[in-house]
C-alpha cells in the first residue's frame, strides 16, 4: 500500500502575487453598491467622508438592483452628472446582481478639433 501512495506523482502550485498601492478610500473612481451588498450606502458615505472628505458623492438609486453609486466628484467636471451615472448604470446592469459591490476605474479622454482661417 505504501508504494501506491508514493507513486501518485508530485503536486505543485503556481502562486502569483501582485502588489499595488493601497488606495484611500479603498475604491477607484466609482463604487457600485447592490441592494443586498455587504455594505450599504450610508456606511460608504461615512467611509468616504472620513477618508476622503468632499471627494466622492454617494447617489442613491430608486430602481434596479444597484442601490447606490459613489462617484468621484471630479468626474462631473468632464461629463454631466446624470449622463455619467446613466452610462455607468446602463453598462453595469448587464453583469451585476443585488449583492454586488464593485469598484470601477474610468478613463475619460476629450478630443477637440477646431478649424481656423489661415
């Protein structure tokens, strides 16, 4: 019996570790909070007010499985508030559920082309 156990071969594990800076608050540009997520909008509001005062706005949603969305307010300088929130919710609703708690990184690029007389 001992020979059978020894003949099973070897086992290996591939371990990958990725280090990055800890973010304050521990979110990116947007945090989406599902209606049944482990943390609610009020707790998120207290967290961002304590760790990054004035940098995020928590917007509560009336319908759907996303209860609230915390958005870095600087983004509203680039895209109108309602337009940005509608766009984010339109995309995220396809793959979230009411227990979701997702952070999102946004990349906004503005392109400007002008014609001038020469």
